[in-house]
C-alpha cells in the first residue's frame, strides 16, 4: 500500500511542472503576435548598467544606445571591481560612471544597489531601466517598456532573446531554443493569465517608487529572479512587454558558456528550494492566486533537468509498477509527459525552427544527458557566488 502511495506521489510531483509548462505553451500557441508601434516617452528615465571588466564589449553596447538617441548622461555605468578600462571607456562616451571596489561583497546585486543609492541622492527619474553590459536594445523598445511601466506602475520585463548565428554549436542552438521557451513563450502565457512574470536580468524597467525601497544588495546568483519575487511580495507583480525585445549573445568560449549556464541553473534550483515554499505559504495566508501562479511558474525546473527527471521517473515507475502490479501512477505521468512533449514540438514548429531542425530537435535527449554534470554539481559542488561571464568582443 505504501509503495503505491509513494508511486502516486512521485507521479503527481513530476506532473505538476510538466502540466504547468504544457498549459503555458498551449496558451501562447493561440496568442496573437504583438506588433511594435512608434511611441513617444511619457516619463523620465535613467539606464543603470552594472559592469565588471567589460572593456571588450561596452563600447558597442553604449555606442548603440547613444546612437539610438539615448542621452549619454542618462546612462549610469557602475564599474564594479573593475581592473580594466571599463570606467574610462564609459566616461569618455559621456556616461555617468560610478566606480565601486569591494572584494568581499561581489555580484550584480551589490552593483545595482550602488547605482540606486547614488540616484536617491540625485533628482531621481520616473522609472529605472536595468540593462546588462553585453545586450542590445533599440529606441522603440526602450520607449515601449518605459511607457508601459509609467502607465501600469509596475515593473516591466521585455523579451530577452539569445541570438543564434550560423556558426553557433548545436548545444548553443538547443540552449537558445530553451531560452526562447523560458523568456518569450512562457511569459506571454503568464502575462495573459494576469500572473507575475519572472524577471530575466536585462531589459527590465521599474517605477522608481518600487525599486527604491527593495533590497537588492545581496549575493544571490540569480538576482533577477529574486527581484521579481520581492516586487510581487511588495504588491507590484512584474508584467511582460511582448512587443519590445533585448538581444544577448552566448559567450564564444566554451568554458565561459558552461560557467554561465551553471550559474543560471544552480541559482534557479536554489531559488526553487528556498523561495517556492515561502511563496506557497504567502499564497495561502494572503489568499493571493498571483503568488500561487508565481510559485508554480518558478517551480518549473530548467527545461533539460525537467526532461531528465521526467523520463527517469517514467522508467522508475515502470519497473516498480511491474513489480507491484499497479500502473496508475505510471499512466498519470505518461499522460503528463505526452502532453508536454506534444506542446513542446508544436512550439518548436511555430517558433523554434530557426534554432533547430527536426533531426536536431530529436537530439535534445543527448544534450540533456550532457548536462548531467551540472546537476550533480548542484548537490556536491554548488556554485554559490556570482562569477562574471568571460566574453570576447562583439563583432
């Protein structure tokens, strides 16, 4: 009896994230494509750009912003523990440069706090935009995100897309498709349901009265996800701007790419362990369905890990089911896996064929297995500190 209950518990536990993502993919499949219309800024803004040894790429990032009519003195670069010429480059371009040196408190959260503290002492803007030093965003997207934050008085996240080029490796294209699902496809559905969207670190805009009172000075290696949770708990759930987009590139160096993925995935898993139970508790106590929705969305593990756990659980339940002569749990999990698989393939057909061919899509299980070491490291050698992603200069 207890074994049957245990099997059903495993099946339900694994089915929840599978069904959550399947429903999100289904909703987005039938959503209309948003178009971007030219608009004028409705409020004042500042761009906060934390940077650690980004001398190789920050010239292009800042140059593109300034060329697209962003005033250089509206850009605040926090040169955080830099040992290169990042600060000098930004200063020569006319940006406001804040240099911070603190080897004990390292990480993007501390850099953001340094910039926000500076703005508190100045004439603060209506909204604050946060961008990474290696991203690209055009002026139309900036206008849309600023105006939406002003109108709704809530944090806004735009589409954060990883570009894939012809020379990109298969593993990067698979990762690019997974990134597309996480940062574009799923947020569209979450936004349509009226639930808080997950922040992704760049292409974020906050009404000043929201961000000014939130503690961002921490070493959380996925500070963006934590920031979205904190905003929601404060009563300002982030919303999604589908029309605007910010582009990023994968690191060219294999070691840097692996380090970046390890940081993201270890941070996501740690957030699931630490924050999802708290969100569920607050959802029950406050009777707030938005907190429940955020907990379920954040509770979906990284796509590759979800696939790995799902198929491992199917295999395990099949063996135990044969032993005890009961297949109810197996059938439940198989149904969830099947629905998830159908929705993922449909999503690929609609939005992911620029990333992967059908043959390459079928190779995802091989990619998943190749990442097993990342998840083993989470248990035995977890990455706890923020580590800068090393990048080559943009071409």
